[in-house]
C-alpha cells in the first residue's frame, strides 16, 4: 500500500489478493480536500479499461469525450474508454476498482461494446446487481476520518472478500482474452494482423471477440495502447518534452498529435498547460504499487509480490 499526495488530493492504491489478479488491476481510494477558494477540482482522465467507482451522490460530475458534464452516479460503472473523461469533484472520499477485460467478463458477462466509452448507473442497471452490497459500503465508509490506514485496510479486505466470492471457473474464452490482453500491452505488437498471429486467431474471429470482451476492434485498441505508452512517460515526469516521450511506433510528431487529439480531445500543448491535481498524483502512486503509471498498460501476466504493498 502506498500514498502519494498532490494539490489537496491523496490517492492510495492497493493490489488485489493473488486469486483476483487475473481479473483486477488495482483498488484505489481518492481523498479530496478542496479549499474555500477552489471548492471544485477538475481534471482529465486518459482512456482506460473498465472501472467501478463508489462515492456519495453529488460528489462528482463527469463527461466522456465531448458529451456535457453530468452528475456521476454513486455507483458508477465505466466501460473501456478510448476518449478522455473530464471530471469535477468536491471535497470527499471515493473508492475505485480497476478491472482487466477478463475481470469484466468474469464479474458481469455482458458485452463490453455495450458499455464502451460510456458510464452506467450500477444501482439501476441489472447487470451490476451483484456489486451493490459492496457499493453501499464503499460509497459511505465507516470509521474515523483520522484513521485512514485502518479504514483503508478494512475496505481493501472487504473488496477482496466480495470479489473472491464471485470468482467463476467457466468464463468463455478466458485464456484467449488473457492472451489478447497480454499482446495488447506488448510494445512490439503494432498491427491487428500481428496481434491475430500472436494469439493464433484469424482476423475476423479476433475482431468479434475483441469487441465483445474489450469493447473495441483490435486496430483501435493497439492505437490507444501506443498513445498510452507515450502519455505515461509524461505523467511520470511532466518536465519532459513530448518528443522524448513519443512511442517508437510513431512515424513523426504530426502522427502523435493526431492520436493525442483523438484520445484526449486536445493537442499535447493544451494538455501540458492544464493543471492535473489528481492524475499526476495517481500516476506516481500507481507506478509504485503496480509498476505502470496508467491502468491500460497493466500486464495481465504480471505477478507482483505482496511485499510491494
């Protein structure tokens, strides 16, 4: 377990228990203490794999891509994204669970493309009913605010216990989903054809399974991964120039700028000028726990010892 503090923001990450690591990337708790002068903090979240977020009603507003800001539900389920999420939060605390694509299939079994680039109300959508008892606990953590370690540890244990009780051993295409996920985070896989060859599938079958389990076709996911590798370097060290963070698969700077606009909705220069009170702190804390600054680069085969927590 680890903490990293930004501007009135504390972000803490924990790894799931060993049995859940094929399905879950990390758990994370965000504590915001906004000042009277700045009662609302705004940031932009990069594209990710699915996430579950638990908070009090009215704590957050969010919008994916160019949609208007709207109140985020207390139990917000976000599918795989290929667009930035703009959000605003006030003082308070929230919990999040990052899912691997296999975790989405294991927990919910619904088509990932139906939730791609959007968030749903987990308390209203029947697909997420099994998570509501946990959502009720995490949306309003009990205990003294002054004892964050005790509250954090007990909530991590509660999340582990709840998810472990939902484990299944009959997930369709489980090994293939994991193999595709591992290939997507391999920086040497640059095309859908190479991805199909790596996992031993024909391209048409790969396209179908990719949409069902990951939310998007493999070509777009590979493009997203290339972008995330570049963005992660900048998030860990915002003093770097973009040219020094660009993934080697980019032909030139114009190629990178096109992708940046596609995935973040702005130019690299505009993004560099923004305040990032939550995401920089989160990237550094996540790197210390999970070995990657952003969730989309999480290796499904990575076995991080518990001693790192």
